[in-house]
C-alpha cells in the first residue's frame, strides 16, 4: 500500500424535501434522476482515480443531502466502483449519512455488504415540535426506529447530529433532547448551534432576529448569545458525565471512536471529493466540481481541466493549518508546523501567540498550542487572529 494517505468524499445531493434552515447543496429528485446521478458518479470515480494512484484511502464518507435516500444497492455499487479503482485500506472508516424516515432494514443489509462501518444519523432534535419547525421530514420516534434497526444489524459506530439554539428553544428543551439521545448511547455526537443562513426560509423568518442578537439587542425568537453559550456548557457537562470526550469544539465521542474523516480534514490530510459541487485538496491544490446539476449530469466535466482550481500559497496553507487545527482540543503541534512549512511557529505567529496567551485564550504545553475554555467561547475571534495580512 502507498504511504500517502487520502480521504474520499462522495456527495449525494438529494433529499426528500428541503429543510427550512438548509443552505447545503441538496434538492428533491425522482428515482430516474437519482439513478442517472449515481451512474455519473461511477463514471467520475473511474476517471478521477488516476489522480490518486499514489495514495491509500483511509476513509470514505457518503455525505449530502441524504445519501440514505438512495436504494441500498446503489451505495453498494458506488463502493464496488471505489474498491475497483482506488487502493482502499482494509480498516478504512466508511461512513454513510442517514436521515430517519429514509433508512430501511434492506438498505442496512446493503451497507453491511458494501463495507460501511459507520453511520451518521441526522436527528437535530428529540422534540417533534422543533423538528416540524425546522422542516425535518421525520419524528423522534422514527429516529428511535432507525437507530434500533442499525444496532440490530450490528452497526457499532453511530454518530447522531444535533442542533441547539433553535427558535423558541429553552434550556430545558435542549437538556431533554440531550438526555433522550444519551439514553441510546451513540458512540459519537455532533452538536452544533443553528446558523441562520441567507437564502433560506429561516433567514426570511429569523434574519432580523439574528441581526438584533448580533447587535446585542434581545432577540425575539432565537435564544440569546448567553443562552447559546449556556447550552454549549450544558452539552459539555452532560456528555462528559456520560463518558464522552470532546475532541473538537462541537464533536464528542467515546474514546477511540473519533471520526477519522473529520480529523483528516482538520489536519489537512489530502482528500478527493466526488459528485456535484464537491471539493478536493490534493498536492497543495484545491479544486472543485461544478454546482450545476445539469452540467454535472452531462458527464463532460470530470476531467481535471474542467475543475475550478485554487492554488494555495504557503501563507494560506499556514492559516488553514491554524484555523482547522485549533478547532481540535489537542490543538496543533509545533513540530508538525515546522515540518510542513520549514519555519518555526514562533517566527510566523510569535506575537499573536503571546498576546492570546496573555488574554487567557490559548495554552501552550508539551510542544502543542490549544484553545483554553475561554478561547473556545470566543473561538471566532481567536481564529481570526491567525490571518496573515
Ligand atoms: S436533510 Fe440535511 S441536506 Fe437535506 S435539506 Fe435537510 S438539512 Fe439540508
């Protein structure tokens, strides 16, 4: 096996219907369109594999959209194509993102046959009224059913996605969601705060409220910034009491179940994105596929020439190394920085490190630099300090 590590991401841009807060590249599609898309994806796999002959694949991630909207056999076909064209490690982490209401026993059987060993289930909330407000297609009971079926089929590595700071959400509602999820003991929990994104129905409804909140005025529907912070601290405490370790600002896991795909991304491991709008990072170059479905389905845009390229210079790569690496609780390694960029961390960021440490926002120990608890609560500010102007 080659020594260079690679991660694969396959984008499945289809959902049963669009959630009201969602600005991801996703849309509803009928069966024929989905089949056509999978055929194009298989063709793209064949064509792009040549770029990666010197890499071994350590993780495969089917993301979306809702990959579990596809018939199980299509996930199996895609994995077959990957196995035939890439050097996939025997112990590779293979994740499929699933939504309750789209998962069936038959699909889970195909996932097993395809070598899928990790599921990531989008629950967001265990409160059916909140789910309805978000425009989700499922109920909490359907999540329990999907989770139970996955366990029954022998899936021992499951992530559950949750979202806090929802409109009208109170502290006790969030605690109730956490407790309900903790009761089924998933190996991994991702807990993000709601972002009100432009161009979504939520933006029309709550955009003004978001602006009030940003300007320090009391919001009418969204929880205040203090409440959002309180929810974050509650999450951390409840999960820690149940044996979860926080390894990134918003990700918690049982020891040894960290998501390899996420860690690779934060550590700048090369990755190849396949499918509509997916981006790649190979040999210090970032490139991405078209976001236009019609163009993608024409199948004429899989060659390297048709990708949009961004060449990252050393300065940009150093910034990314800091932005992404500091999201992890273990922070970044001084020696890895020096190895990657041929210069000492102090020579580039000496003043910033000293200033942030004096403010109590960064800690430096055993050759590593990491955020403190105070730094996590103002992480956007801390990370922005690493921009090299
Ligand atoms: S299921 Fe996920 S990707 Fe699909 S519309 Fe909802 S939030 Fe967006």
